[in-house]
């Protein structure tokens, strides 16, 4: 009988400036690989857009947020935006970083 081995993959999931409730929803979505949950949806972001957000954050004096995003890019993390879709309109809530 042949033995089979699998690789345990550990992902770290980080959010910035959101409630614990929404953070937990985002974590559950990533861990279950279900990127739709009721009215919430995770959308993968474009790296160039993240650079725009970093520049905007610096211009607005929000250096903590800029460093959060810069660190995610430097570590080649996947960056999602959690959006709430109510009434056919998307409202961007916050970024979810998966390392």
C-alpha cells in the first residue's frame, strides 16, 4: 500500500480598520473558498490600483493604511476588497490581505 502525503497550507488573513464581525465574515469566506456570502463579495484587486490607494493614503496622512497595503504588496500577498452589494449597488468596505 502506497502512502500519500499532503501539504498543510497555512494562510494569514489581515484586514484594516473594520469591525470584528466583518473581519470574521471575510476570514470565513477566504478559508472556505466561497467568495460570495449573502450580500458580501470578495473581489481580487489589481496591483496598480493598490499603488493608487497607497499614494492616496499618503496624501491624506493615513500612513498606517499605506504601510498595510505596501507590506501586502512587498510580501506578494493576494489583496481582495470586501464589497457589500445591496440594491444592485456595490459599496467597497475594506481590503482583505491573504499571505
